[in-house]
């Protein structure tokens, strides 16, 4: 019994001893696997699914030295079989496989070949070797000796060669954790390049290797993908224009689907196929909602592809039911004719509304005229007089005239001319209007007198010598009420309006002066009556052909005039009143005006009448004196506007109307003070 108990005690003691010694042995084995030698430190060479240690040359340290960065130790559950490999002289970094781009047919988009890049991403390696540091792993030494290593491109013949490292360099291998592994960015498939841009090079983040062993969190940054990113950026920039060229293909295809669906919908409606009618209406609604205001493929929502596929399936179903191609062609032709008719009707309506707006006086201008008229009649008689009226008939000064019933238009012409003049004290401005607008225009210039210049305002109703039949004749000669205004034809009576003057410059009320006009007065008239800018250059926006405005089917017109004669423009014109009086051209105008009352000689008001009245009496001015088209042509370049001395808003889209071309309004509105209390009271604002 005693022997049994003694044996039992011995067995228990042995079991306890094994339970204590065995864990110690196991821990020692694991520590040996992690640290093969306590006397060597290595740097890591990272390769996927492979770990290589090289301790051919070690860095000797003290046995009791501690590891500074314990977080860099990566424990594993399985035992690692480590083999010490001799460092070969000539083994080094292998550069990453370069991206290869292949161009395909550009007519359908831009495509790339990513075969080499994907293979490199899946099976290739990104390998960086850094120089070892002898010592205790100081960060400063790591920065100084290791530095920043970037892969270099090698010639094709040397593509398989690697950078050489000296035998003294130590490489430490350590497997990366999943969070620290360098991930390879997959590029999108070639089919998606058409609608999705690659990110610019600066947006692609650089990859970092794990901290160096023994360091304090300092990382060595590598730019492995720099070259491939640069290649992608250059290639995307090179083919960006073709991508824009085809960027609306999907939009066009969706519109075609809608047209086909509507054609099938007409067939289904006549046949009474309610199920197909409901389905096609739903598909049309979905596609039109996706299109909305999209002008390019990038404007389409993500669901557009799905809606296109659904629409195509519905169209295929409808095509199988209604397979008569001739009936479909007839239906599409009828739909085309109907659409063209609707477009013509819309254009006619737009044209009518534009001309209606051009004939209408804006509410703000009407309000301004009424307030100014009220203020004018509240003045005493002596307060209505303008200063410097002794200069009005001085022939040695520069006289300008404008005929208008628009207060703001007259203000802009006067202000722009005087503000750009080098000698405004030598300017006399004559404003001629009708009796209805005389108080308002007079009051405006009394409140806003032009600096140093002389202003003279008069009414055409005070011209007792003017034939009373003129208003009636002008209405009979013009289809448009804008051109039938007597003020528009008053230009043909200039010698009678200003009997004491020899030369005068006449402005239309829709011009803006941008430069000093002193040089215009130095024009040699050569015995001619009018100086004007020509409009007979084909291909220019201002081109006008005489036979389009004058009726050459009339024998009198065909006998006296050449239908190929060069035309010119009103707007800014220099008149030699002495030659005018000698040739009695006012009587010539009245003769043609009376002939036009009996039979149509011309259209569009006073301009064709000017061509036949001043036929062969014109001196051509340099085109820089006037640029036309700002009232009906949005293609006038800013360069031409900048060179012009006078810009002319000829056409129906005047700058004071809401229908005026917005990008040209600024040249006109800059000469109006919108802080004026009368403008504020009448709600006239810039851009309004």
C-alpha cells in the first residue's frame, strides 16, 4: 500500500513537471522561429506568398538589447521554415510591368488594352530594397542611408535586369499584414472608358511600405505606379477630343428609340392592343424622363442603360407584332412632315412675337417719359432754356444730330459721344424729336447736362416747311410701323433742318460711340454727299444685296440703277450739306417717295430710299468707324467690337428691350446711371 502511494506521488510529480517544462520548450521554439539569431537584425524584402531571410552579414548587437518597436512583430499560428540564402551579387529590384495601351477604332469611342496591367496586378510583385543601417536602428540613420528608392525604367533589352545591391547590404524579410499589403489598382474595363474618365495623376495615392524594423514609425514612401499613372494621364489627354465627339451617342440612340416607340404606339392604338399601348407609354415616359434636358451622355442618370434595354425589349416585341416595313416607313415620313410643320409654325410665332415686342414701348420707358414731362411743365419758362445756345449754328464746331422719341436712347448716344471726345467743348449735339416727347427729352438733359458740350433739343412739329403729306407717304411706303415713323425719314431733310451748317454727322438712336470721332471730320468728301461704311462684302453678317430691298422688276428702277451696286449702312454718316443743296437731293427723295406710294419700289423703310437717293454720291468710310449687327446677330466678335469707333444695334433686338442680346447689352448700359431717382422710381435697372 505504501509502495502504491509512493508510486502515485512520483507519477503526479512527473506529470506536474512535464506540464511546466513543456510550455517553456514550446515558447522557446516559437521565439527561435521569430528570431533565428539574437545577434542579427535584418530588413524586409516583401514578396507575395514568399519570405526570404538573409543573414549572410549580420549587425552585431548586445544580447540584452531590446526591440524598440514591438508592434512590428507578426505572430503566426503555423511554424515557419526559414532558410538562410546567400545574397547573390546582382540580385535586386525588378521594375513593375509597364502599362500597355492599345488604340482601337475611334469611331465608336476610346478603348484600351489592360491585359498586361491586369496580369501584373494579379501575379506580379512590387519589390523595394533599402540599405541596411549599422547601429541601433536610429531613424536619422535610416533616413540618411536608406533614403527614398524609386523604380527606374530600363530599356527593352534590359527589362529583366534588376538593380544591383552590394553584398554588405542587409535585407530583412517580414510578411505584411492584410491591412498593410500593397493593393493593386485595377483599371476599368475598356467598355467603360467611353463614359468614365480616369482620375488625374495627382488623385492616385502613393503606396507605403511598412515601417523599418527598429524604427519609430517612420515609413519609406515609394511611387511604384508613377509611370503608369503618367502614361494614363497623357493617353486620356490625347484622346479627350474623340471622347467628346461621341459623348452624345447614347442620347441620340434614346431619342431614336422614343421616335420608334411613338410610331409603334400609333399602330397599337389603331389595332386596339391595350397591353402594348400601356407598355409603350410607360417606356416612352421612362426614357423621356431620363433624357429630360440631357445634351451629352455624362448628363444621363445611371439608370439610363437599364431603361434603354427595357425600351429595346418593348420595341422588339412591337416589331414582332407589326412587321410591315413599308407601313412603318410611311408612318415615320408622316411624323417627319408633321414635326417640320410644327417647327415652321413655331418659327413664325417667334418671329411675330419678337417684332411685336420691338414695336412695344417698355413700361419703364413710358413711366420715365411721363414723370419727366410732369417735371418739365412744372418749370418756369426761363428754367427750360439750355445754356450756350449761341454755339448752335456755329459752322466751325463739330455738329452731331440724332432723331428719336426714346429718352434713354438719346441719353446714351449723347453721353457716349461726349465721354469719348478729346475736345467736348467743341461739340454741339442736336436732338430732334416730336412734340409728344419734347418735354421729357428736354427735362432729361436739363437734369443731366452734358459736360462742356452744347445740347440743342427741338421738335419736328415746329418745322413749318415740312410737307404735311410726309407722314401719309411714309406709311404707304413701309409695311412695318417702325419704319413708317416720320422721324425715320426726317434724315432726308437735313439741309432744311440745319440751314446754316455745312457738315454734320448723323447718328441713329441705337448706336454707342466708343472712341473719339475727330478723325471722321478729316474725311475728304471728293464732291460726294454722304460718307458711309459699305455692306456689300459677301460672307459678312452685315452683307446686304440691293436687289433684295429694291424692286428691280419696275422698269424705272431697272433703267436707273444697277442691282449689283455696292450697298452701305446708316448708323453713323458724315453729310456734306453744301453738295446736297447743289444737287437738290431732297427733291429726288420726294420724287421716289411719291412713286412708291403708287407702286412698290422698295421695302424696309428709309435705307433702300437712301440707296436710290444718294446713288453714286457715297464716299466709303473705313469699316472701323462702325460695326453692325448687334441687334440681330449674336456672332459679332468681341474683337471687332473692340476695334470699332461706333457699334450699331441695328435690328429688332434693341439693347433697351428685354429681347436684346444679353452679351451686347453691357456696351449700352454702361452709359446710363441707374442710380438716377427717376430710373429707380420707374423700376428701370441694369439688366432688366
